[in-house]
C-alpha cells in the first residue's frame, strides 16, 4: 500500500509535470514561425525612414511585405542640391508581387503621394534610379508608411464581436490612427525639407567665399600692374653716346 506521505509526493510530482508540459506547449505556440514576419509585414503600423546614396547611373531597391487592404504612404526627397550644369532629380517606381507597376516618378527631386489602398498581398518592390547622373552622387531620404487595419483591430475583433456598434467604433478609431500617422509624417517631411534648404545655403556660402577670394587676387594683380606702368613714366632715360635727351 502507498502511504499518505508518498501519496502527497506523487501528487506534487504530477502537478509539477503538468505545469512543465503547459509551459512547453505555450512556448512552442509562441515560437511558431510566421511567414509575414520575415519582411516585417505583420505589424499594425510600419514606418521606414532611410537615407541612401545613389551612385552615378546607379539603382537601389528595397522590399517590404504588405497585407491586402493596408494603406501605403510613400515619399522621398533628394538632399543633394542641383547645380548649374547638373540636376538632382531621380526616378522611382513601386511594383506589386505580380511585377505590375503601381506607382512611378520620372526625374523628380521631391515626391509625396497620398495614401492608397493595397489590392494585392505580398512583397512589394521600391526602387530608386539615378540613370541621368553621370558624375553626381545623390543623397536621398525616403519614407514608407503602412497602416494595417486588420492588425490594429485584431484584439478588438475578439472582445467586441457581440457589440452592435463595432462598425462605427472601428471607423472612428481608424480615423484617429490615420490622422496621427499623417501628422507625424508631415512633421518628418518638413524636417527633411529644412535639411535640404540648409545644404543648399551651405553650398552657396562656399561658392561666395571662393569667388570673393578670386576677386581679391584679381584686384591685387591689377593694382600691381598699374604700379609697374606708372613707375615707367618716372624713370630718367639713360644718355649713351650721341643720344639726345627727351624734350
């Protein structure tokens, strides 16, 4: 027969075994791979801000997974200022998973498109081209914003399935989230424009300094030549042989 003490030990062992199995089961569920997480497309809101340098006649592409029904916001600005003989414009395009061109620009230095809805789910391609630049490197900053309504309201779907006002509440929360997202993006875009103006002013300052230095050198050279010419009028002529003095 099993004693009372052994029975208690046996029950404790079963209890700890059950707890361990439960923890292992939960851990395995949490570590299940999600194919959407590979490209970062499973978040409620995704904001990507990057600065790249496009080489002459170069191209750079980026890829992002986007769910169907999400809103995509895209903009970029070229920080490298244009010159009198070179332009700072670049081209860009967006392709969907079926290689259909969703959006494209040709020779633009600033682009800010309004949000639009994604029709096809999958990996989208964002490319920037500097084909017209033969010698100029172009620093470009771009912004990609994605609002995924299905992920924003995933928990609300579970908690509010029986509520009759779910549709109206969802639309209001979605509107607030979209407004905050757009305001944040506009603030970021204004900061980028101020940075571009500062770079342009710095370039003009360097140009003015160089031209001022050249002007000073030129004035000194002209003054020196005038002094040499004036000194020739005040020299006494040398009388040699039968040469006659000047009247």
